[in-house]
């Protein structure tokens, strides 16, 4: 079974908002683009809006598809739907107690991301 996930590349000026995954989660201790699993009745853009409200406390205003990546980990397969979030209301924060940061594009290379996120990091750094 493939787990469908929506992830937001939240942009402001020349920076990207990222969150640290809890050590209790799959790929824990890695940084990520915030988002989460799609419910059975949601399309990825709906899931993204819900997840970013729940995790980061923002309302998505403008979003555009960035890339879809299918990745097989040893224990699960994921289909990640990445969206650029270029306009939002509120100030993103870690509503679930997670560490968060605004990072420059170049600064992304200093962080550890899950394998499935690496192509996105590389694309943003170009």
C-alpha cells in the first residue's frame, strides 16, 4: 500500500520554512517540509491546507503544484505531493511542539532530510 502525503514548500523572501520530525516518527530526527497524510476523501491540496493549519497554524492562500515523488523505504512506500506555498495568512510555528526554522536555500544543504525529500532540496538549491 502506498501512503499519499501532501507537503508544503512554504516560501517567504529567499527562505523556506522547515520542521524537525519527532524522534518517535518514521524518519525521526530529519528535517521536513510540513504536511501530512491525505485522508481517504481528500485530494492532496485539501490535505495540505488542513495539515498546515493543524501543524503550523497558517491558512494557505496561494499554492501551486511543485512535484510528485514516489519513494520506497524498506518499511513503507510513499507518494509525496509537494506544493509551493507562496501566500498564507498567519505566522508559521510548531503547533505540535516541533522545532521549526526559516532557512535560506543554500542553508538547506546543512540539514538532514528524509531520502524522499532530497530531490526537492536539490531543486530548491539550484
